[in-house]
C-alpha cells in the first residue's frame, strides 16, 4: 500500500505580528524615532499576548500608507 502523499507546508511570506525589535529594520526608522512616535500617540497601538508586545503588520501597513502619522513632528 503506497504512503499517502504529503503536502508541503505553505511558506509564510511575512509574519502577521511584528515584535518591537523588528520594527526599525522593517520601517527604516531608528528605535528612538519609533518611541517618540509612540509617546506622541502617532504610532499604531500594540497588542499584548502575555508578556509579548507586538504590532499587527496590517496596522503598520495602513499607518505607512497614510503617511506615517507625521513622525517628524513627534519630536
């Protein structure tokens, strides 16, 4: 009896959640600039899963499409 065919897992093109340490590389902004935008309320809200803090990638993409909330003005 032949073995059942196996279906290879679909690769995940990009994560749905982005951790804080990955934000600078993903956005091309410094950690300080990101934190200033957070403090000024000009950054997407994070979600918490236990002690993990992350951002929805879709929220970040909308934020970018809408002009990044005037990050320069967050200073």
